[in-house]
């Protein structure tokens, strides 16, 4: 990812955090069409204490925007101390194995939580079946 793109994402994060606005919600910002808004939301999610953060960040590793994926991976690395060799650049097929490793890590840490990743893993499995390497939904 280019340094310029990272700087733009981080600037958007700083503006969002500094504004302190309660609206729109984190959920709506994670699903926003504008990747700069999603980047700011990912940063907020990764630095907060939301108990759902790890699950959300793992899903965001499949986001269509490289900046969102980069910040989600950085947040997971900061929170878990691992990387599972995830690389934000490239197509979903190229990232699938690392995303699966992140999901497996979470399930190992939280037994019985396998269903949290059913849709994501189904999408990744479809890629292995010869499907097109299409971007995942935003904040899936």
C-alpha cells in the first residue's frame, strides 16, 4: 500500500476521533461506501475495548479496500500479537489462507464460536471452487 494512502487513512482516523461525534454509529461507518470513513471506523474499532472487535476485524480482512484491510490487520496484530502472514494487498484469493488462519485462531481462543465466521469462510471456500476473485462485501 502506498504511503500516501496510509497517511490519508490515518488522517481520516484522526479527524473522526477528534470530532467525538456520536453519529453516525460505528456500525454504519464500517459499512460506509467511502473507504476513508471505513478506515477511520476500523482504527476506532481496533483501538477500543469492544468485545466484538476481533471478530469484526477478521471479517474486515476481506474488505474491498486495501487501506481498510491494512488497518484491520494492524489492529489485529496490535491486539493479538500475531500476523498469520496476512498481506493487505492483492486479491481475496491471495489473502484467503491468512484470513482462515485468523478465524481459526479466534475459534481456538473462543471455543464454540465457529458460527461467527460461517459466511466469511463460505465465501472463501467458493474461491477455491474456481469462482472469480471478487472483493468481499464491505465490513462483512
